[in-house]
C-alpha cells in the first residue's frame, strides 16, 4: 500500500545509522468519535503451521532479527508549535529519571516481558511485548507497528517471554491472531499505535499460567511515575537483555501521546510502560507501550507512547475474549 502524503516516519531496520527513510505519518490526525472497532488477522491457527513457525525461529534467527524503530520527522508548523509552547530551556526535568540501562532487579517483570519476532517485508524483525491478565490467559500487548506496518500484517509472529541473550527459558509462543486498533489498521495513525496478539497454548499450557500477566488500566492520568521496559536492539544496545527507563511522564503536544526521557532504541517498540511499579516485586500496571521518538533537538531524548484510552481498551477487550 503506498503511503499517503501526510505520512512521514523514519523506520530503521538495522543496528547501524538511520537508513533511507520510508514515508509514514507526521501530521496530527483528528481524534475519532465513532465506537472503536479493532481489526484482527489470523496467524498460526493449525498445529502444523505452529510447528513450522517455531522451527523457523532458531536462536541464530532471533539474534540476527533487525529492530523496528520509529523516529518522527516533524513539519515546520509542528516545530514552530513546539518551540512556542516549550522552548528547550523549559523542558521539565524528570523527578527520578533513569534514561536507560539493563534491568537487574529481577521480579515478575522479567517473566512477563519478552521479545517479539516476526517477518516484515520478507525480513526477520523484532519488537517487545508484555503478557497481561486476560480471560483467555493468552494475550500480549505491544505496539501497532509490531503487528502491521506499511499496509501489511507481519507473519511468523512469536512472543518469547524472558528472552535472555538467545535463551528462551519459557519457550517460543506462536500467535493465532494479531490485532490492531482500527485507526492503526486503516491508516497507521501514530496516535493509536497499539497492537495485541492472542497466543496458542504451548505444551498444553496457556501463557499466563506459565509466566504470569500484568494488570492493565485505561483512561488514567497522563502525568505519572512510570517504568518502561523493552529489548532495544539498535546501537548502543544489542537486544540481548531486558532494559528499562523510569521517570515522570508528561503529555506530548503532538499526537496525543505521553512521553518519558528514555534512550531505548529500535527493538524496544511495544515494550510495556507500568504505573505503580514496585521494584522489589517487578509488578506494575500496564498503561502504555514504547512507540516512537521525535527527530528534534531536546525532544529526541524522549520516548513516546500512546495514551491508553477507549481505543486501547476496546483492543484489549476483543483480544482477551478471542
């Protein structure tokens, strides 16, 4: 599908410097008022296909999967808006920032957070995701561009909870269905960059019976103390370890997103943002996911995530009941 003239996002698929840009959205989209209707796509629905997908994802393929990264290019009008409203010297410092580093705290977040692997335009690629509490015990929340991008749904989609330098301690879980908000599915609207996957059982067990699941909340404050997690795989990271950032979020002036100072790179997309996070137990409530960074001085220090409103809630509801 050819990108529309209003879409300009740089997508990097290598751990080196930014490659040639693909055109994706850079102008803010009007918020929709119609009832949310998430869109789903069937994945590995038969035992034979599930076996094929698991066999495809060897340790070497996982290690060589290239990260999905989203860096937004802003229009001159958007740059002027940001400059008028919040000059570089007026950026509010984070209350307790950790701009990015390996998570060494342990806890349940290590089990329920994982790497996501899939085939994108014939290439192996990676994101991050998180298991959540759900009726079907099989739901993972991630970013919309981690399930569908450039008009096509990703294939060979798997979730590897607890991934650690090539090791898969809790197995490789295939998706039987992937989902995206209707706005992302229709036009890849960055405001609604939320995706989900419903996983097949593995060895007769459901996902959260094995790794647990984090609570999820919607329509919360945009300003909260939060922790974000993911598996960044573009330099200076290599995707081998669970990484985190922490800080007080703030509302973005564009796209209706929330932001946090964070240097995680491509591959961290789709990783969870937790409010009420307890470092001693590794438990928190999912309230956003890593989505994009802006190609603008000062603001390029921030990671942005979609606000979890009615659209994200409808997506979760449909996924957990699938």
